[in-house]
C-alpha cells in the first residue's frame, strides 16, 4: 500500500478490483481543511475514464510497472507505435494514454514506455528534445524596442513554439517537454 503523495501521471492504481492508469492528478492543499489529491484515471480493461478524490490519510494500492527503453516509430490512426530496441518487438499505445505528450513525438525519438503485463500504459519523454525549424518569419526591425522579443516558429514535427527573434529557418533548437517552451539552440 502507498500514500497519496506517491500519485503521479502514469502510475497504475488498483481500485475496486480494476486497474487504472493516472492520466491527470492534482495535489490540493486548501487553506481550510485537510489536503487531498484529485485524480483522473483510465481503466486498463474498459477504457472508461473516472475522477476520484483521495484524502491524504487514505492508502492506495499502486501496482508495479516495468519501464522499457523504446523508440517511437509512427502514428497509425489513433494509436502510436513504439519499438523495443533490444527485441525489435512493436507495441501500440492508444492516443488518449499518450495524451498531450503526443505533440512532442517525432520519428526515431527514444522514450521510456511503462508496461504492465506487457501492455503499454504510459510514456516518459526526455526533458529536452531537438527539432529542426522549418518555418520562421524574419525578425522585423523595431520588434525588440516594443518588448516583442519572441516569434512563433514551426518545427519539423508540426509543433508551434515561441522562440527568440534571432532563430532562423533550418536551425536546430531544443524544446523543454515539461513546459512546451523554447529552451536553447542545439
């Protein structure tokens, strides 16, 4: 048994004899009353999404998940396909389990996939990912004087990011996957 402080995105919890993967969570500490954790979880069996609130005093049953290094290959319909680099076996993961992390995926990207009974339940992206800039409007003289020191650029996977005005088309940049913001030149 574990405490509510162990709840994280991608953790698998046994609840009412069913397994659920945490899709979203929020630790809330109100000014009045006791703290609690609000979770949004998806059933591994039925795909049903439920919302549960746990008090900090409650214990929960967290199931162990095997983490495997894999490579992202492609998206097929509403599923993402990953390959184990050691065995070359491919696994498919549903779009709603990948969630917002799907916008950062690009062919050949190495990720860590969480497996429960050989079934993928979550992914962990690298903190920073390198992309090539495919569209970047030219910097306009006087932009920095008005305080507008960023511009919206398009990356090779279709992602739109705000970057400094000196970034040009064809350059390689790093994007922070936790914040979704420009990090640095590669």
